[in-house]
């Protein structure tokens, strides 16, 4: 990685001049400013966010970066909790937009230019360059459902594994033995650990694992719809479907209905999140409740703690969950007849 000295040598100026350009000092000519910025881009130099923060006043602004999930009902509840905590703390929220497919995009430079004190990141897999760069830059960061940690980075997630384990136990007790799982992207801790909970549940109740009973899709209703269509094409389709998110479950239920079948009489369905949609749909969706509003509050509180106390250890927060039973599950037909 290029240093500020490398930039100075390339541009033919002093390190002080490069620092002035980075910090938008007015006593630098446009010609010199342009030359330095060209060198910064060419060398892909990323200013040290922490070092800059030592000489800059706090902005009282928290940035948030979301990836392709603004239509996810989880996000609206998360944001409500964040806003509640921010308003009490005197911080503002700035929504940053990013092209996640642009290899030239620098999240560190973006955060630096907007002068945010810290970042909340949601919906970005741990193998993406953006969260990795934030960890490396040591900008105070809290990830939601991305299990990355660093000297100034922590994360918050629900007790996903135990939540799905409770679902499998409930379905098993109803008499289901052919239980499918529709997962979200495994790059997210939510997708991965919920799948692990499904596997653990099968093992706990001596149920065989069938790979064709597992579908991986996007965390939305269309992904769930397409996944359920695939499951319905199986020679021996499942009698129950565990979904990694309520949004997925809504699509699953629609696919079952469009196939001329009924939930839960023909196929039981369970979601995860307990979003507002879960109690509105018919039949009401059984789901795993995670307190999304509380997660929003806690992610902000933990981030502000890191911003205001540099020695604060980055937190790993696991929120408890509970199983909410509604009308989308019942005993399978073979048990009731």
C-alpha cells in the first residue's frame, strides 16, 4: 500500500503539501492540488483515517452503508432503532452510497471526504473489499450480520443458530420429518449460522440431511418464490420449509399458493425476523423474533462508545431470540389422517 511519502515523491511536492491537499487547506494552488490528487488516484493511496481524526474536530455524524436491501422490511425497523439512539446521543446519520462492483471505489476515501466519525455497515458479505478496508483503516465500525472484527471494528447479530434450532424442534414435535431449508447468502453471518442451526437440528433429531432440500437465494420474496418452486418439483417434496428470513418466507408461501396448495395444511412454513409482515399475512407467519429495533439501538450505542473511547474493546453482540407461533405451521397430512 502506498504511503503519503510515495505520493509526495510521485507528485514532486512535500509531504506537508500532500497533507494540506488531503485536508482541503485553501493555501494550495489548483495546479498543485490537481497534481497531488492524480498521484493519490494513480497510487491508490488511502489516507489514515485515525491519524486524520487526531487533528480534525469530530463531526457528530455516523455513516451507514447498505447493500441492495433498502426494500427489506428488516432495514426499516433497524433504521428506526438507530434513529432513536442517535437522537438521544446528538449524532446525525448520513447514508453513503457505493458502487460495490467498482474495483476503484474506496470506502476509506469516501468516509474521509464526508468526515464521518464512524460507520454502520449492513448487507455486505465478509469477503467484500469494503468491510475489509474499513477494518484495515481502523475507522470505528459496527457491522450488522457480518462477523468481522478488528482493532476498531465489532459486530452485532442475533442468536441465529439457536433460533433455527428451535424451529426444527417445533416442526419435529408436530410430526414433520421432511424439513427443507431456504437460506440467504452464506457470506452473511445470518445466512451461514442459520444454516448451521438447521444442520444441528436435523442431527439432534436423527433426521437425514438431503442437499436437494436446501435452497440458497437472495434475502427477498422473489428469491423465496423461486426456491420454493424448485422444492415443489422434487419427487418427494418437503412437508415443512424453514426460511432464513420473513421476506423469503413470504415468497415461499406465495409459491405454495400458486401451485394450488395450502399453508399449513399441505406445507408448513416458518420465517425469521418477526417483521411487521409476519403478523399481517394470511395465514399468520410463525417466525423467530429478533428485536430488530433493539439491534438498531445497540449498534449505534456500541459504535458511539468506540468513537468516544478509542481504548474501548470492539464488541461482539449476540441478541437473544424467541420462537413466535402463528398459523403457518401444523402437523403434516400423514400425521393428521
